């Protein structure tokens, strides 16, 4: 059983938005008892080769919120993504809301502030965000209480957000037939990830789980919703009683074969700034490419 406050009687409305370019799923979560909502893991579009930023995916989220006359209270990042850019500030400018992330963002900022040679002007205290969550912190979305659960392993700043009978797991878990995310980024650790996954699997079996990514393994259609019970029984990496030792061995060997995510260079620079583009001394938006730095 979980030690976190969970209210399975609350059933938030969840609208999913799939971004095919990055295989990311963003969510609008509505309080069934009010017009309040939250957005989790938004995407800002980038044509990396053309150095062009656009906002089609974020505009779809914004249009959905506006078409239903909802009030956006939170823009949540489950972690500092390495495979897509956050549209949090763009959405905040259009709709309001507070931008929140786990407090261990400061670890990520310190690590990659050095990698990208950001200098002393880059603040490494998480102050780019409106709220920094600790393990077990709660916050309100209308009448709904949300709880943030610290789930490191993929990155040091990962958190799962439980809102009623729905949990948004970021990259802590994938669909049962896809398993789990890599644990070889700086600050990642396979054994830690296994322990974090056990926190998720300790939630009620009927808890709905919503993924941040899906890649359609074995040619199946893209999916993003499952349950704790299904993950416990069928997850190919951690389900059906697989041991921690087995998981660590598999995850470590598998991660050694993986290439860097194609958008890791721009994603980290933007996302550790809460979605803001870095600027040069003249105020121009720029991205650095550290040679042999990652």
C-alpha cells in the first residue's frame, strides 16, 4: 500500500495530445467539479536543422482549454525532458497558471550548467519555476488535491503526479509492452529507477496511469493509458515479480546500446530554464553545442 494521500473517488477528465515528432503525450486534466485544469508535459516544436521554433502542439492545448472556458491553474513538468522542449512559458503567457517541477531540478541545473558552460548568470536554484515540489507535497487543481511523488532514476528530478484516480508517470514507466525508460543520463541510476517504479506499483491497482511517451512497439498503435494492476502483471521489465537484480542487469546492458536522443542538446538547455530559450549577450535566442560535452 502507498503512504501517499490518494483519493480514488475523484475522477478527473483527461484529454491527451500526441506529438508524433517526439512521441510525447501532453495532457489537459480537468477538475470534474469546477472549470479548473492543469497541463502536464507540454511540447514546443523545433526544427533543429532549420533553427526554427513553432508552437502548433502548444496551440492545440491552448485551443482546447479556451474552447471549454477552462481556467489553467498549473503547468506541470514531470522532469527535465531530454527528448522534447517544453512550451510552459508560452502557454503561461496565453493562459496563466503556475509552472511546477520537482525540487531536484537544482541538481540538473548544476550538472548541465557546467556542461553548457552557462556562467554565473544562469541561476541554479530553480527560480525559473513558480513551484518546486518535494516528495509528498500536495497542491490544488480546483477542488482536486494532487500529490507529487519523487521517483528518481531516469533523471534526478523525476516526479509522478497523482490526481484523484489518475497518475501521470512521466518517464518512470512506459506501457506494459514497452517496459521502462533508460537510466544512463547524468544522475540516472537503474537500481534507483527500480525502487521508484515500486512506489508507483504500490498505488491502488485501479489507478489509471498516463505515459509521457509511447513508441508503438512491435508495430501496434500508439497508446498512453494503462493501470497499476496491468503494469504489475504484464510490464516486460518489472512486472510479474521480476527482481531488482534482473532489472538492473537488463537496464544497464540495454542502455549501453542506446544513442543520445536527437533533441537532447536543445531540450536540456531550454527545459532547465522552465522552457525559456537561452539568450546571448545581445538578447538573441541561441543554443550551444558542447563538443564532447555529453
